[in-house]
C-alpha cells in the first residue's frame, strides 16, 4: 500500500483534512434538489388538473399557461371547464369560441388573434383575465368582468360563475 495513503487516512478520520466535494458538485446538487422539487409540484399540478376533468392531452398546456400568467392551475382549469367543457371547438350564441370562449370583438380590442387553436385561445383568455385583474385588483372582480363585463363587476349578477371557479 502506498505510504502517502497510509498517512492521509488517519488525517481524514481525525478531521484534519476535509473531504468535501468541490463547490461545483454542491451547485449541481442544489440544482438537482430544485429540479426534483419542481418535478414533484409539476406532477401534483398535472394530477389536480386532470382530477378537475381536463383531458390528459390538455393538462400540460393548462399548467404551462397558468404558470406563464401567474394563475393557479386549478382556477384556470375550472374556468376552461365552465366556459367550454374542455371543447376546443365550442361556439357560443354570441360568437365566443374555443376553450376560453373569447369573442372576436374582445380579441380585436386587445389586438389578439381570434383563434380556436388551444394554445392561442388559452393565451388570449389568460391575457384578458390578467388585464381584468390589473384593472379591478382582485381575481373575483376580474372573473366577474371576464364573464359579463363591467356591469357584472358592478352588480355581481354572475356570482355563481365566479364561486364555481374559485372554489
């Protein structure tokens, strides 16, 4: 056995020499922990979205758009469920289309593409909802406005709609 190794081993056990991984390994470890925590939350959110009735194919999109706009994925999922029952081809008698039931006039007012395409439609709806949140200050009032305009905010005639999304 090499004499150097025989001399170093007792020093390690006595604590005279520290055997710590280089700092780069510590950074990698912290990144690994962060990614593991993210994955755990991501999987839990996907399960929550699916438990609320969203098809498996829509769950990752709902999650990513929720994160992008800073909304709880459960709120976004319930909003889509109430607006369109997860039917990307939904069309209302007022011309609202897609998962988020956006209207042509609202999209035009916000300079957004009027589209059934899932990603675009969810982006549009959440962009509009974000603006309503900035305008009215609370998610409750923003949802009133999203569903029924300023009169709904003033008179709160669509309280069941809002309660269904927030519960």
